[in-house]
C-alpha cells in the first residue's frame, strides 16, 4: 500500500513538472520540452530517456527494484513522463517515437495494476484507458493486450475483458500457436467468471448465459484454428 500523503506530494510534483512541459509545448517549443522531460527523468529516476526507451520492460522493472521491491515513485515518474514524451513527439509528427513511448507507459501502468499496488488518488486504470485511446490506430502486442484483459478482469470490467479476448482470437496476424494459447487463457477466464455470483457478473456487464456463450464461441474458434 502506498501512503496517501506521499501520493499527494507526488501529484503536486507532477503538477509542477507538467506545467513546465505544457508551457513549452504551448509555445511550440517541442524539442525544448523533450530536453526538459529528459532532465526530469534523470533527476527523479536516475535514468535518461534514452536508457529507459532502449531497455526492455523486464530489465527496466529489475532496475526499478534493486532490492527486490519495486520503487513505485520512480515507476510513476517514468509512466507520466513517457506519456509526455509521446505527446511532444506527436506534435513533431514523429509517430514512431510517440508510439513506443505510449506503449511502454501503458505496459508499466498495467504492471502496477496487476501487481496490486494501491496508488490512491491516481486512477491508473483511467490512465491506461487514455493510453489505449492514443494507441487505437496502432497494433498493440499480444502480451500487452493480455495484460489489458487481466487488468479489466481484476477491476470487474468483465464485458470489456471479453471484448479484448475476442479481438485477440480474431486477429489473423496472430500465429496459430499463440492463438491457441490465447484461447486456453480465455477458457480459464470464463471458468473464473462462472464462479462469480450473478450480481458480480451483472456489475461487469455480463450474464451467466453470455459467459457460457463465450465458452462455446471459443470452442468453435479453437476447432477452426486446429484445422488450419
């Protein structure tokens, strides 16, 4: 659990930092905003933007947990400032750079959610939704989409989790063996839902009948994939 006073102080720091970056962007000083972000990253996390963006998520998480416990403060700074980098790169019409910033910010946000960190006064799931909207026109890796599904399930957003599941199973670009794994994960997802009460399912915008229909649909997709 993260201390509430600590989060409020962190939010205040975010506000000051973001005000500087937004001010630069409002004056169309987008390159200068990127320099400011890099300086803030180095000051708040000890890592440069170049290091963060060239390091895998797994390695970055290891760097953020040198003693085995994730440094949530540094992780939040990286999440927020990567998003700001993405906005600045968008303004410069450098969409390749913005895509990777948004994606890494999303992956780290989902990691915090799935690890169960109680980051009060900062709605991580809403922030993840904002990043997903920015990435809507791009291909999102399967591993990231699986984390989105699990985050939705964890939040009780069962219908939205189901939507992500079928987006993945219907993606023709997904290799067959990966699609089979997704289907197996989907079956486990529905089995967990069947153990929920009707009230819980209704709160997540699904009914028990829809869960059973989903299992049948997955079985049909599985059979079709097996024939390929």
